[in-house]
């Protein structure tokens, strides 16, 4: 299945959410994690984790530890159940929290499927909290003038949609 972008049954975002939940196609999930070169040594944070599919794939297919940050309590509950059913709850978890309030510093990889506006608002937090060398991957939306290290395109329903990879640079000293 090539996957279909679908709006969740709850079309309006949860109060406080900046982005409605959209399903990430399975081949895009795989493409994101491969572009980030996720390994068993990584701690993947998925911001706006929705149904938990990126968290689950990181744990199940790449043997990484993974944390989803999701604000909608209904999605948190269903994704936690999904983690349990897929047998990855020992390596993966979902936290109900606003992604702008979450401590991102432990992550070695951060995945995003948000919007360009949210990415731009999030960028200063990523650069301030993440260690140099941390990989940031975004499906469909860039980060303004922060040039990606790499980009691939995935066919989604006949449209070529980008996946971007950035590497957090060393901090400036002075």
C-alpha cells in the first residue's frame, strides 16, 4: 500500500494543538527513519506523534528507543495501546505533552510531520536543546533558511513530497 494522507476522524485539532492529526504513510515513515540513519543506539523523539506509528517503527524495525510527544489525550491513549499490541512498549513510550514544553535534549533523532509555521516556531527550541549532531527529519515541511543536509522525495498518491534531514550544528562559542 502506498499510503493515503487522511485527516483523523476528529477533524478539528485537540484544543492547544497547532496541527491536525494526519496519517503518515508507512513508506514515508520508513523513508524518514532511513534518511536519519536510525540505529539501535538512537533515542528517537517524534513530535506530534499522533497514532504512534513512527515511534513503533523506530522501535520495531530499527531497534531504537523511541518517545512520542502528543497533546491529544485520545491519540495518546490509542497509541499507547498500539505500542502494547505491537510488543514495543519496553522500548517505546508516548507522553501527553505540548511539544513546545517537552525537554528534547535526550533525543539523538527528532521526527516531524507538522507544518512549516510550526517547524519555524520550533526551530529555535531544537537548536537550543538538541546536542550537536542530532538528526532532525521532517516530512513535507522545511525550516526556512536552515539548509537541510539532505533531502529525498517520496511518491505519495502521485505527488513527489520531500523529506528533509538537518544535523544540529556545533554551538557557536564566543
